[in-house]
DNA sequence: TAGATTGTTAATCGATTAACAATC
DNA sequence: TAGATTGTTAATCGATTAACAATC
C-alpha cells in the first residue's frame, strides 16, 4: 500500500476516516467532498483528489458511499492488518501507550514491554509482560516483530536504538526528542510530544503567557 | 513571536534546538548548517533559511554560535515562558502527560486535572490535584488558564470541548481522534497518536505484517 | 430536464533546492 | 591569501486551489 501517495495526502486520510466513521455511525449512506472539506476547514477539490489518489470512485450527484469508503480506507490504511510491536522503556509514556486499547482498532498490537530496571522486569501491564532488555533479541526472532516503540529517557535513546537495530528491529516509533542516527533501511517516525507542544504554543502567540520565574 | 514564520519552518525549529543542545552539552562553540542538515537528512540551505527567518545571524566561515543560537531558539520558541494548562480527562494518556516532567523544560506547566468520575476526583497525580469537571470554570477564572489538554474518550470529546470553550478555554491540545467543531478564535492542535501510527505504518509498506484474524 | 457532484486538467501558490556573491 | 561558510536570489519542484466538462 501507499506506493506513490504523497505524505500530505497520507496524513489527511485518517482524518477523512474519522469523519466517514461518524457518518457511518449516524446511519448516513452518502457523504460528499464539500461536506468533508467543510468539517476539516479545507478545499473540497483537495478531498476529491486525495480520495481519487487511493482509487476510490465516487458517484456523480451523490458523493461517496459511506460504508464502502470506510471499508476502502480501512483497507488502504491497513487498519485490518495487525502490526505487532514491542514497547521499549517502561516509563509513563510507555505504560500509557501499552494500556491504550484504542490502538487495536488502528491495527497496532503491543505484545510486550522491555526495560532494564529489575523492579519493572516481570511485572505485567495491561496483560503484557515486561521483559529484561537482554531478552529482546531472542523475542524478536521468536515472535517475528519488526516494530519498536521507543519510550526511554533521552540520555540512552541512541544507545538503545542501536541495540534495537542490532537485534533486528526495522521500524521505530520514536517518542524521545533525540534525532536517532541509524542505518538507512530502518524507518524512524519522530513523535516528540514536547516539540509538538512547542510548535502548537508558538502558533498561538495571541494568548497571554506568564514569564517563567527563574 | 512566530509572526510570519511558515508552519514547516516552525516545526523544524525544535529539531534544530535538539541538535544545538547536544552540541552545547558536548562543549562545542560553533555549529554549521551543513552539519545540522546532515543530522536531519535535509538540505543545508533550508537550515540557513530557517535560521535567518528567526533573525539569527551566523558568522562567515564559522557557522552559528552554539550557546547563543540555543538561547535565541529558546527565546523564539517561548521555552522560557511558562504556559499553564489543565488536563481534562484522567485516563492513561492524561495521567502520563501529567507525570511527564520534561514538559516543564519546554514551557508547559500542568496545574491540575479534571474528570467527572467521583473515584478520580480529589486524588493527586504527580503533585497535581484532580478536580470535578464542574469546578473548571471557576478555576479557569481564578488561575487565568487558557490552555486545555483534552484526553477524554472520543464519545464525549465534542461535548467536553464545547464546555471548555464555554468556560473560557482558548486553546486545546486535542489528543482525541475527533475533529472538534469550535468557534474560530479557539485554536485546536490535533495530536491523534493512533492516526499518527497509521500514517507511520502505511509509510513502511515493505515491512511484513500479519493478517488480523477476525 | 436542471442541478449537484465527481474526476481531472490547468493555474496558482508556496516551499525546497541550487547557485553564488559577500564575508571573514 | 585561500577556503569555508553565510545570506539571499533565482530556479525548481510539488502541493493546493480553481475551473469545468462529464455524469447521473
């Protein structure tokens, strides 16, 4: 999937999906590009272009069939394909992600967690066991897992990432703020919440703020 | 701040900041645009353009002064201005964000949490009290808080968001997957982790995946 | 039919990349 | 000086928006 779809388009598809689901739940049969566009405050020809990019045909005068488009998006986005992953780093974020049931609706299945802290090893979080980091390679091979969710402290992020790659991980969902330096064939998706907040707050300059008392 | 900076540039600034901090910690005095660019796998003139967009002057032949650029970025991105916020919805994500100390380094100070569940009300998470939702308006007014972090279940997201706006909130960091329909003057920053994962996993089609057994 | 919508081509816009004079 | 880097202008690229014929 996603052979030659542009990244901006790919990022919009889940937003369309969310609206299509709302219409589905409301029992609507059809949805049009101007309606979707209005909800997302964007251009309607953009919506049509994106939907036609994933080869989904609409109907003149009617718009798009809700149930069918929903299925098409699920298919295209791989929501019905399970991607198994390990959480590496059992801190607040790692635990929260492991407990978040909603991920399974989006094709993400967390199998286990890893940490170096002996107090955390062998505990169970949301039904998933915490293993010592040294077990990682073995479990990657036995379970055929290629995706890791990296939620370790930033001081050790690069080091742990190197170890992940060495153990066979091919894709890293990186929640640290570190720009990981890894081989080209390993895909990294940077999800830095603090950085995202900074961008957000910089974009709302009109809202009063207090000086930080040092 | 951020008067006419483009969004792509604004999103890159925190990444530059992260690298500049590494150089700072390593005791380096200067950093150049080709070095930053190489680390982020991007074009060096992009880096120069972004840095000149925030009016920071480099030095011919030397590059940029690390300590000074660091300070300039902190200033521009408002890392030294405290933005106070409430967390609304005491679930896994709400709790994890409340416990995440690193936010304070990025100018985000979470003051309190809100929830409707009587079992959660009056508990304390990471030193912050959980209040009943009905106390929200009063506390917004008394503490002058304009930013809310929305981490409620998606069924109630729109309803709670309406209530937030009604209570005086002007900016919402939205962790639900719902496209909130709110007045124009309220800024919403959509941070849908499940959607982000979907985009990530769609962009790595080469990695083997298992069929979801239905 | 009349009217609304798709699908797509063409026009516009803006962001990225290349090039290079100015600088130290 | 020679060489490396900035800062910026110009060229390229790609994404968004506008327009409209085709469709039902």
